[in-house]
């Protein structure tokens, strides 16, 4: 709405670029619904370029992307290549963190067949359900999303009638009705965790750009709606709520010494007690289950060599 | 489609169960189409809409609850965030701030809250917005009250 007005005002104040009367009239007739439709059309167009979850690609595709770009980035990609072998892209639609987490986590279960981890996370999902109930959410608003996640979790465990292959996991992750519902499951879990521990999260939220927001408003405007990008706060909350350690590797142009670039990463280790290995150790001994590559504004999945 | 139908059915049952809980909202599903709903909401007290009953029309998309319902006023209302002709409502949760945590019932509550707390800086009804923006509270209230009497109250006699 405001942009629309801004554009119109700019056009009128610029004598060099007169706007045809008919076009101005057309703007006046644009309704919010039209704007939303246009937005979803743009999204649909973008969607065809990158699926929700891409194919696994060698890390060299990253270097190719920055071929004529920043030398710092190229050096960092080289360093990255010492440890990581491949990347799987996610669509940049504001849900990339959650989609990346979803695929990476389910893929981990599928490959490890770690029943103890499945049981552990299932227990945590039930705790998240209780959290939402205690916060006053009506069951019917979130239960479908919970059910779909638990269904996917169960289906990656092999040896059952409902078990699925890796190919099928990729197909499902690209199916909007499944992928969006699981993103929404994570959004509910994240929001519930932030609200449950609002005293802990409040200073983080106050420190963000939107400085006047309360925890409640933050969850309402930046966590629960689809397409809202994830930040540190979201990652901490999701990692803690599900008890899943996450590593985020940062690929940006920051550096102290151009001759000895290092690639920073941050491990989000769930608060003690919820760790995958019961009685688990310190942050050094806990291995991240999910590793994501962060480039400003976007998360992709990263694979060790 | 199936998911939205199932969710709406749950909302329907909840509305039946909680009928008495929110006397300001009467939410009714179309007899033959679960994607069409109407609501009667009471104008909030201490506002120019007090004493009026306003009808809302809901059109629920197949992607519900991932996408918001389309809601508009069927009853004429003079309010900065409601289009005077079409009844379209400018409310963040009906656009990009929507989430499945909202329900048709809680959307009604949000609309009642919007009636009590207009946001004149993003107006759909500029005449109404301008009255508030220029500080003419009395002008705004008398216009809003007049339309409430004309359109949202039972005719006397």
C-alpha cells in the first residue's frame, strides 16, 4: 500500500517523467487483493527457477557463481572446500531456513536410522504441543501441522509399510502441500518456544531492528506468518525446542586478514538436558545434525566431505 | 482442498461449542458451502459504531489455513481502513501477516479491535482517514455514527 502511494507521488513530482493519466487511474483502482495476487504471481514465477529443495551439487558450483566476484569470497569458498563437499540449494522465499532444516534433519534420520533420536525428538514435539496449549492456542489451529511432521518423521524410518526412499523424501520436500505444512509446524514450534521463554528472548528481540516490538508482536509478525525470514532468534528457539544442534557456516565478505581468511561458523547447541546423546557433553563434543550455509539473507544445506 | 475442508469443519464445531463465549460475534457457515461464511459483529462500545450490528462476508480459499480468508463488510461503514464502496478491509493479518494460528473467530475479534482502533495512516477510506489525521475527531465520530445509524441499526417504527 505505502509503496504504491510512494511510487505514485514520486512520479507526479518528477517533471521529466510524466505518467500517462490512464496509468495513474489504473493505480487508483488497484486493490489489496490485486497486489497480493501480483505478489503470488511473482513468487510462482521465481518458484519455477529453484525448487523448494534443490539437487545435491558439488561445492564447485559456488565458486563458479562468484567467479568474477569478491576475492575474499573466492578464498573463503576454497577454505570451505577443505571440509565441505557439496551443497543443496533451497528456494529464497523467506522460508529457506525452515525448509533447509526440514530436509537436512529428515535426511539425517533416513541415513542414520537412529531410532533413539526419533524417540527423543518425538518426546520434544509432544512438549512443544503442551507449550502451545499452555499458551492458549486452540488445538485445531496447529494439530494438522504437527501430525504431518510426525508422519514424515515416521516415514523416513525404514522397514515399515509407510517407509519412503531418499528419492521420495526429495519429491515430498518439493511438494508444496507437504513442504509448507512442515514449515508451518516449525514456525509454531519456534513461536511457542520464544513465548515460553520470553524473558530469555526479550533482549534479543529488543536488540533487532524492529526495536519497539514486544515478544508477542515479534512472534505474530516475524515468526508465525509464512515467508518471514529467520534470524538468530528463530534458530536458537527451534534448536532448543526440538533439541537439535545446528551449525551455521557464514559466507560473507567480512575478514580480518585477506591473506589468511577463515570461514566462521556458529553452533547452536540446545540447552542442556535436551541433547541428543543423553547426559551429552559440552558444545565441543556435540556434533551438529544439521549444517546450513548462510549467505546474507539466505540459507542452503551444506554437506561434509 | 481436503485439508482446508477438515480445518473449517473443526472451526465449525468450535463455533457451535463456544457460541455463548463471545456474545459480540455470531459466525455462521453457509448451509451448502463450508468455504462461505458470514458473521454479525457488534460495534464496540465507546466508539461511533456502538449499538450497530455489522455483517461480514468470508470467502475462504482452498489453500486455507496457509492463506487468509477474504473478508469484507457487507454493512456500510465509515472507517479509515474499510473501503466505503466495496467493504474491503485493510488489516495486516488478512494480508502478509496472516498465519494459520488465526481462526475465523479470532479474525472477527481483530476486526472489532480495528473498529475501535482505526489506523488512519494506511487508509482505504481517505475521507475518513483525513478527518482523523487532521485531528477532527468530532467530525470523524459524527460521520461514523451517522452511517452506523443509517446502515447498521434496525429501522425504528
